[in-house]
């Protein structure tokens, strides 16, 4: 039985003004969303997925214009209603879960106050009732110790936990339509499953419709009723989720299906050599990091990581997996010398980091370099691509200007980018191009160790596949060692020699990919594997 049509988008066209003139980003897209339905929009970065979401909420960028078409929500044309009426619709009737928690949470307000604001603005709850509702929401999205976390600030949360807060904000008013723009891209599979189960409960119990925007095709086909495939601003294919996955009609859709990683995907590395045959570059022995956190009874110790022991052999990839807040990034930052070590020791090539003075630590930076999850945040928007890549060479006073310019050109070639991109700024690049620039910058000083902290988790599957193949090639060509931090087990299986599983700040299981994924011993590892979208 066909349900009521909640949202109807007809012949939508969107243009953006650029220094080079008008650019049409959406070319006459039409689709409907029914009450209680989950509709997924998939496609690579720049395909127009998030632009459509911005149009529905009337939050298009200042240089964007809806040049044609209509957006009908429950009989109202959202393009014609007043801004005051639209403000009452946002949050209350149409909820939004944006992708980037770093730019969508206020750093000077507590998490509890930010969620409570939506409830109070729309008259859902006030005072003690709003606090109780917020704690209930934090519990729903899997935030531990919600009463304590209610009073904390965004910087006291891990990246994945901040994303859960955004999900709680989107669900706060129990909207009839929830636009979820990459809502789980920063989350581990167990929390991802919990949140998506919550969204599924909403659609069944309250007939809430979900517009799921994602680059994860496996996730879309498992969770959505229907799938729309976007390519360069065009809707090129649509249909029931299982049919799209099993029998895609368009070549681009077939490429998406082929690029999606799974535990059966062939490894990108040659595992014929074992770690036991190579000397360790890095030794981590019994390492721990403790923070003082505020509680109702004062301040207490919180061990973000404890008793962490592992080695990174030369020329190999060691991966750490685990849920958000498990201590993965804290461990990586201790290896990089960006976090203090409160117990244990870390050695790089026989040298103890704790015994190094400032000058020695500065020299050490050239031997190990990071690549972070969000290249847009880690690249200075005022620097051109060439200036960003050259910066480490200048800081470490490597060569003269002419030699540095030549080195930048070599690095761009290494990461398969044209030298002409050196004159552009980060905002003029795609997400995949920005991540290639971040990798080029990390390689500028010829490091021995590269720490990749969720370096591909925000990328669509086609770009992700390209970056992973690039990293595998560079590892062989340059004899690099990688410390790979990720919550994506399928990706970890593809790139790793050794895998360590973390939970609650401790390592619970270690082994080769075959040992971890084919015969997991710890219940938590089995839980992680069971939560992967099929």
C-alpha cells in the first residue's frame, strides 16, 4: 500500500556563482519521499547530494540559487514560505544531522545546553523536563555517563562522540522528516548500528521519514527502502535498494558497487613477508595517558589509554581499530609526541621519546608525520597547495627556495596530482584532492613513519579506493611504515599486516588480519564484525 507523500522535489536546478561565472550543480532532479520511508542518496563527493539537502532546509550557501523547480512538504512549497515559517519547520518538523561536528557544535557551550536549546525554542520541554529529555537522547545515541557528559564541552568528546551529539540534536523534537547527511561516517560499526537502529525505530513507530545521504553503498542498501544514485548533479539511477545493489544498470553505479570495501575484498599488500622478519621501527611498551575530568563529586582520573604495548615493523602497516572513545587517536598522538605519556615508554629506532629535549623532538618530527581525517581542517585556507606542501621544508630549513619548489612538484606527481594544482587553495579542491595534498605534505620530509588517523573515513568509496591504492604504492616505493587508525574493519583488512583491537582504553586482541577477522577470540571483536553492514 502506497503511503502518503511527505516530500516531493520536482525538476530542481541549483546554480552557484563563482569567479568564473555561474555553475549549475543540480540538473533537474525529481524524487518523492513517503511517510515512514528511508530513502538513500548515494554518490561521490561533488555529486550534489548535500546540495539537495541544503535546498530542502533552505540553508543553501550565499552564492547558491535555486533557479528552477519546487520542493513540496506536506502541501507547502518550502521555496515560497516566509523565513519565520521556515524557522519553525526546521528542527521541529524537518530535523538535520550534519556531517562535520567540528563546525556544527559551539565550543563555548556545554553539550547539554546545545541539545536543550532545540527543545526550548520549539516549546517541547523546559527546565528539569528538558534536562531529562536530553539525558534520554544522549543515552539513546550511545553516550556513556550521560549525566556527566551533559555538563561537558565538545572538546572533551572524541570525534565519534561529537557526531553522536549531532544525531541527538537531530532527533530532539521527533521530526517527521530527518535529513541525515553522512550521519555515521565518523562512527564505529557498533555505534553506527545502534544509531541506525534508532532511526529505523523512528520510521516504524512514528512514521518518520529519513533522507539518508551517504557514500557507503553497503549501508544504503542495508538500511534504505529505495536508493537514488547521483552523478555530477544528475539523478542517473533509482530503485529498490536490493535491486540497485544486485543489478545496477548504469556503469557508474557498477563502479560504486565494485569499489565498496568488504571483508572479502582482496588485500592491497603483499603479506608473504611476516613482521617477525623485520626489525621494529617503533616500540610502545605499557603506555598510558590519564586525564583529570570534572564529575559531580569533584575531579577524577580518566585513563584514555592504558597498558598499550605493540611494535611497528619497518615497511609494514599496523592498524588499531575500535569504537569511538576507545583510545585509538590518543595512542596515535602519544606515538607522535603530541600527547604526554603518563606511564610506559615509546621508542623510535632505539631512542626513547621521553628522554628527548626540545631540539631532539623537533628533529624527530621529520621522521614521523601525521595525516588526519579532515584535510579541510588540517590545511591552512590562506595557503596555496604548494605553500602547504612546502611549509614543513621551510620549518625544518631544508634546501633553498628553488629546491623546495622542485620538491613540491615531485610530491604532487607522487600523489598523482597535476603541478597546476599548486596554485589553488584548499576550498578549490575536492575532498579526495585535499587528502592527496595532506599526504604529499606528510611525505615532504621523507619520514619513516606515517600515522594515518581515520585518513579515508570521510571519503566516498571511489576516492577512498584511489587513496588506499596510493598509500599501498607509496609504502612499497618509499619503504614507509604506517600506523593506521580506523573504525572501518573492511578497510583495515585490506591494508594491514598486524591489527590491534581497542576497547575502553585497552587492547583486547591482536593478530594478523586472518586471525582477527576469520577467527576472533574476544567477544568485543566478534561484536564489531557482526555489526558490519552486509
